[in-house]
C-alpha cells in the first residue's frame, strides 16, 4: 500500500512541476521552484496538494480490506532556501521553509491543506482561503498566520478600475449572445489583440453584464502539464454539474440528470434526433 501511495503522491507533485525532495516514513516532502522557478509555483503547490488529496481518497477506496482510513494532511509554505541544481532530488535543500511546512501539516486536520501567511500572500487572488488565526509552532519564536485552502477560483480576482471607451465592442459581444439566443445555435466570438490591451477585462465585463440572463461558466488552460487541452472543458462540466472535478462519476451523473429533459419536457436526445446541426 505504501508503494502505491508514494507512486500517486510523486505523480501528483511532478505533474505540476514539483520535485520529490525526500520521503520520510509515510511523509512526502515536495519542492516547487527548484531547480526551475515559475511565477505561479505557490499555486502549483496548491493544485498538487488538492490532487494528492483526491489521489489518496481514490487509493483508499480501492483498498479491499477495511483498515484505518488512508487520509493525508498537507502543509505549504514559501520562502528562501539554499540549494544547487542537484539538491532538490538529494534531500538537502536548506531553509526554514521546510520546517514551517512540516509544522503546519502537523497542526492540520486529516483531509486539510493548510498554508502559511507567506504562501497566502502569493495566493490571495487565485485561491479561496479560510483564516485559522495565529498558531504557535514548535521552534518558532513568534506565532504565524495560517489558512485552510477551500478551493481554487475559476478566474483570479483583481481590483479593477472603471471600463472606459469599450462600450461599442462590449455591445457587439452582447448582441452576439442575443443572436445565439434567437437562433438557438452557437455563436463564436473571437477577441484578438496583443498582451495587455484588456482582452480578459473585456470578457470579464461581458460576463458581468449577462449574469442575470445567462449561466456563466469559466474554464482556463493551465500553463503547464500534459493533456491540458481539455482542462477548460472539464472545469466547465464540473461547474455546470455542481460537483467537484475530482469526482468524475458524480459530474457525469449530475449532467445526465440535468440534460435528461428541458422545461418543456422534450429531451435533449429527441431534439438531437430532430435536428443534429442545432446541437
């Protein structure tokens, strides 16, 4: 069981660009940003942690004989370390950040991901966090802030100023939505422009403008990893079903139930048979 456990934990870390620094008993120590640093290493660590939780639950469900449930608790912190290129895979990265993360996971409840205040500052626009207050950690002169990870936001939050001079373009997109509603058919609207001109902001304003008349779902493609082409579609299906992405069966079941019939009683299957092009 431990061999399988270490395999799935390693896979979850490496899939998000992390490195297994060492195994200690049943503990897994992972490092992000060594030997290659990325601007979203802290977010990658959180994504990896949530995947590790899901992998542990799946592994536990596959154990035939009933024993103590397999549960993991994870602590994440960030800071400066001393390391060379080979240190990440030799278990000799030096830095207090590892001690802090280890102490945090020791205070966490099984199934929780807890991050330090330093990590929370890096995650404040991308992850929903629940403050746990100041906690005393062994070896620390002062209490540190801690937060429980609740989930990753579909889109990062940001402080926005008033949108100026984009009314014509915004109304064009809103008209395209009305065309889709009137024709009961998909409409593709593409926004092209160099980085920084406000494409994401325009899309955000459009979503806010139509939320009362349409269901808005948002998916994003990760900047790394294999098989990410359909990641936005998976996020959309998860949001539409109201089920966690890790539980594929629950997502499929909820979507089947939701799509089984429309308010007028005509099933999606019947509509597809009548006119496949519309669907």
